[in-house]
C-alpha cells in the first residue's frame, strides 16, 4: 500500500518519504505503487537502504541527506542506470561506498559533503564517465583519492574543502582535462600539490586557502593558462611564489592575504596583464613590492592591509592607471607615499588606516581627480594635509579619524565642491575650521566628535544649506554655537552629546524647520533651552539626559507637536515640568528617571494621549501622581 505522504507531493514532481515508508513501498507487489514514485526522491531518517532499491528504475535524483544513521549503501544501487544525481550529504556513519557505484553511467552529480567518517572512495569511481560534480566537503577521515579519479573525463567541479586529513592528491589528477574548479580550502595536512596539476588545461578556479602546511607551489603551475582565480589566503608556511606564476595570462584574482611568512612577490608578477584583484592583507613579512607591479595595467584593487613591515611603495605604482582601490591599513613602517601616486588617474578610494608613522601626504595627491573617498584613520604623525587636496574635485568622502596631531585643515578646503561627508573624529589638536568650510555646498554629513580642543564653529557654517547631520560629540571646549546655525534649512539631526562646557543654544535654533533629532546628553553646563524651541515643528527626538544643571523646560515646549521621545533622565536640578507639556500630542516615550528634585507632575500630563512609556525611577521627591494619569489610555509601561 502506498504511503499517505506520497500523493501530497505529486504535483511537485517530487516524492518525500521516510526510510520506513520507503521500505514498505519497496515490499509492495503493486507495479502502480512503484510507478507513483517520482523521478526525484527525498528520503529522510533512512538507517538502511534496502537491496530492493533497484526496483526504482525511473529514479533520476536520490537525496539521502542527513540520514545520520545510514552506514552503507546496498550493492544494488548500481542497478539505477538512470540515476543522474545522488546526495549523501550529512550521512555521518557512512564509511565506504559500494564498488557497484561505478555502474551508475548516467550519474553527473555526487554529493558526499559532511560524510565525516568516510574513509575512502572505491576504485570503481573512475568508471563514472558522465560525472561532472563531485563534492567531498568536510570528509574529515578521507586521506587520499584513488588513482582512478583521473578517469573522470567529464568532471568539471571537484570540492575537497575541509578534508582536514587529506595528505595528497594523486598524480592522476592531471588527467582531469575538463576540470574547471578545484577547491581545497582548509586541507590542513596538504603540504604539496602534484606536478601533474599543470596538466589541468581547463582549470579556471583553484582554491587553496587555509592550507596551513602548504610549503610551496609546483613550477608546473605556469601551464594553467585558463586559470582566472587563485586563492591562497592563510597559507601560513608559504614563503614564495614560483617565478612561473607570471605565465598565468588569464588570471584575474590572486588572493594572498594572511600568508604571514610570504617574503616577496616574484618580478614575474608584472606579466599578469589580466589581473584585477591582488590582496596581500596581513602578509607580515613582506617589506616591499617589486617594481614590475607597475605593469599590471588591469589591476583595480590592491589591498596591503596589515603589512606591518612594508617600508615603501615602489615609484612604479603610479603606472597602475586602472587602479580603483588602494588600502594600506596598519602599514606601521610606512612613512611616505611616492610622488607617483598622483598618476593613478582611475583611483576612487584611498585608505590609510593606522599608518602610525606616516608623516605626510605628497603634493601630487591633488592630481587624483577621480578620487571619491580618502580615509586617514589613526595616522598619528600627520599634522597637515597638503594644500593640493583642494584640487580633488570628485572627492565626496573625507574621513580623518584619530589623527591626534592634525593641527588644521587647509584654508581652501571649501573648493571641494563634491564633498558630501567630512569626518574629523578625535582630531585632538584641531582648534577650529577654516571659514571656507561654508563653501561646501554639497556637504550632507559633518562629524566633529571628540575634537576636545575645538573652540568654535565658523560663522560660515550657516551657508551649508544641504547639511543634514551635524555631530559635535565630546567637543569639550565648545561653549556656544554661532547664530548662523539657524540657516541650516536642511539639517535633520544635531548631536551635541558631552559638550560639557556648552552654555546655551542660540535663539536661531528655532529656524531649523527640518530638524528631527536634537541630542544634548551630558551637556553639564546647559541650564535651559531657548524659547524658540517651539518652532521646531518637525522635531521627533529631544535628548537632555544627564544635563546636570538643567533647571527647567520653557513654556513653549508644548508647541513640539511632532515630538515622539523626550529624555530628561538624570536632570538632577529639574524640579517641575511646565503645564504646556500636555500639548505634546505625539509623545510616546518620556524619560524622567533620576530627576531627584522633581516634586510633581502637572495635571496636563493627562493630555499626552499617545504616551506609551513613562519612566520615573529614582524620582525621590515625587510622592504622588496626578489623577489625570488615568487618562493615558495608551500607557503600558510605568516605572
């Protein structure tokens, strides 16, 4: 009798059975029952596949994935002559395949991923002449492949990732002339590749990453004329590449990051005319690049991050006219860039993170007319930017994080008409911005956080009509904002957290009609807000947390009809709220926790019809709540 689970899947063209249902079905005498099985069969929780599986002659795809108790396949599996795909992924008890597997002449895909106890493949595997894909990911007990593997003339993809005990590849591997992809990621016991690897004329993708004991590459690698991607990251014992690498004319991607013992690149590297990406991240022993690097006319991405002993870049670097991204994160010995850097006409992104000994940028930097992003993070010795920086007409992002000795920005910075983001985080010696800053008509984001010696903003700041976000976190010497701040018609977010010496906000703040967020947490000397605050009709979030000297809200606060969140927690001198607070019809969250001098809430609090959360923890002098609190129908959190 056919299992009830089968008809439900009929319209999908697939059959889903448990191991028990499959056994019952195969014991059936009914030809109709067997015909009801679709060509694609998924079997779950199968502990033993019966010999009678051979009855399913119409089967094209058999999926036994995650049958964790399946220990073996029956010899009769070889009778499924029409089978095209067999998946045994996750069959963790499976140790061997039957010799009869070689009889599956139509098989084009065999998946053995995570068969963690599989010890070997049968010699008969070589008889699968139609096989195109063989995956053996995480077959942790597999030490070798049979020599017969070389007979798989149709094989295009061979995956051996995380076969952590694989010792070697057989010489016969070179006979796989149709092989396009060979992956050996994290084959940790593999020390060498067979010289026959060079016979793989069709190979396009070779993955050897995290082969931590790989000592060298064979010279025959030069014969892989079709190779397009070659990844070798974290090959920790690899010290050199063979000179013959330069013969890989079609190579587009070469990844060598975390090859921590790589000493040098061969001069022949310059012959890789098709190379587009070269990554050398964390090649800690690499001290320089060969002059031939300049011959890589197609190179678009060059990553040299954490090359901690890299002393300099060669002058020939300027010949990389197609280069779009150059990253030099944590190149701690690098003091200067070559003048030829200005010849990189296609460069769009230049990142110099944690180049702690970089003294200056060359004047030629101004010739990078295509540059869009320049980031200088933790360049602690950098005191100034070259005046030529103002010639970067395409620059839209300039980030200067933790350049703790940067004294000033060039006066003509306003010439960067395309600039959209300017970040000056933790530039501790910076005391001011040039007046020309107001000429940056396209600027949207200005971040000046932890500029602890910044004394003031220039009046010209008001000319930044496109500015949307202005952050001044922890600008500890800043006492006031210029009145011109009210001219920032496009400003949506103004953040002044931890400006501990800020005394007041200008009355002109009320002119910021588009402002949605005003954040003033930990402004220790701020006592009040200007009466004009009620003009901020679009304000949604007002944060005055831990403003220790803040005494009262203005009566005009009730005019903020769009306000959703009001933070007054930690305002230790706040004694009362104005009656007008009840006008905040959109207020959803009100934080008053830690207001230790707050004695009462106004009756108008009942007018906060949208209020959902009211926090009063630590309001030590608050003895009772007004009766009107019962009118807050949306309130669900009171604490």
